[in-house]
C-alpha cells in the first residue's frame, strides 16, 4: 500500500471514530430532554410555583421550555393584576433622563424596567403612554391616569393586563368653587398610591394619598 493511500485510509478511520461519540452524546441529550418534557403535570406546576416565587419573567421563560410545560402551568396573561402571584414586585420603571418622559416620541413607545434583585434591564413596548400619565408604581403595577379625563387604570407592564378603576373625580370631594381647572388637574397628578390589595373574590383596592 502506498504511503498516500495509507494516510487517506487512516484519516477516514479517525473521522469515523470521531463521529461516534457525537452521535452518542446527541442521543443522550435527546433522551434527557425527552424525560424533562414528560414530567407529570402536577410536578410541572410545583416547579413553576417555585420559579414564580422568585421572579415573574423567570416563570415566563419556564413556560416557554416546551408545549407540555406551557399547558401544565397557569398563564399569567389575563391574571396579571387580579392574581397577586403575578405582580412584578422586583421590577421598577427606569427613568430615561434628558426629559424623556414615558410616551416621548424618541422612545418609540418603549419603556425600560430594572430588576431590583439582579440588575437586569428589559425594554417593553407600551404604546398606552401616548395618552396616559403615570401616577405611581405599586408591586410593579403601574397606576395611570388618562389624559383627557380623570379615569384611573392599573396596568401590568409585562402581561398588558389593564383594570379600569373609578375616576378620581368620584373618589374625592368636589373642588372648591374658586378652584380652576388647571389647579384641579395638578391636584389629580399629585395623587400617588400607597398599596394595592386584591380580595379572594378579585376585588381590587387601591389606597392613595396626595
């Protein structure tokens, strides 16, 4: 056998020997992934509750692992405000600076949020700020006032859930007769929330102060 043929045959043998461990490793990874995806639904819900106790966005990522985990765990969308488990307590809205208030055209509808535990920053598209002003943030929920009236809304920034609360005008004494519209508007904008509670029946209570 010529040296050239020997080297060619030896290279082919080495190449084949290198491929076998990769196939075995790939099969092992596939089996492991399959075993995780086949967990019982009760166990998936238990793990999900532990993840949710840490952080809401980690829970969202947990549900995105596979269709089985997603179907076996509770979806936060539609429950973000009425279920306190899904309140984003570890997140706060990050000021932009340079007079770039929420809803400013340069932000293109995006708002940044900061995780108080790990320092992670995420951007969320919230076009609602085009005609709303933020009054306060409680448990990560945003208390908003619509520009054209005194309607108050509670927004979950990550699920998009919104709960409409009674207008501020129905919750306060009527302004004095000599109080003009401008002063009344500033009075409303100085209101801030101190707590948000949800009863077992889903009744939301917001305690505010000025």
